[in-house]
C-alpha cells in the first residue's frame, strides 16, 4: 500500500471534520487521530483516520475511490459505517464480518470508552457505554451476539 495514502487520509479527515465537536465539546478530528494512532499497521491507520468520514461528512465511497483509496480500505469503511436505518446490534454484526473493520472498531470503541476526558457521567452516558462495552467484548470474541460469555 502506498505510504503517502495515510498522509492523504489525514488531510482528508481534517477537512471532513472541520468544526465538528464530540459530546464533550472536543474536536472530532482528535478522536479519529487517536483511532489512527492505535492502528497496528498502515491499513488500520488509514481506516482509523477515515472511519467517521462517511457518517459525518458529504464524502462518499465513490469520491474516496476517485482519490485513490484501495477497495480493501473502502470495503472495510463500508462495514464500519453505520447506516441510518440500522440498529446497533445489526451494525456490530456487519462490522464483525470484515476483519479490518473489526480491528479498527475495537480501537474506536476503546477510545470512546475512555472516560478520562468526560467531566461527569450522566445516565444516558452509562447506557451508551454499556452498549459500547458489550460491542467491544463481542468484537473481541469474548461474548456472543446475545451477551453470553464464550470464553
């Protein structure tokens, strides 16, 4: 894979997420950069920095293909992008079907589950974090789709 692909992906993500804030008011681009940095190889890093682009911007798979991003990255990006009509359990099942998407989603969830940047915890946060923790455990292979331990 072309090494400058990561640099192009970072520039694209910075533009795509310009001005966007997360629940705590921090720039979204910091989250995608942390997910990128957690990647163990170039593919994980490229997908990590791009993982929210389709959900949170006007970019499409076709436009990314025109920019030279390979099909393997685009296929994984399709798997890691949640669709509007999709429930969370179905989404996580789709993520699990693609190994690259699964590995990057684990980095994404690990970052989201890090509570150190949150000034306080609200009841809605706990519900969301419990759902994300169950997804993390499922993608790691330690629980099944019904929440039962398999280890």
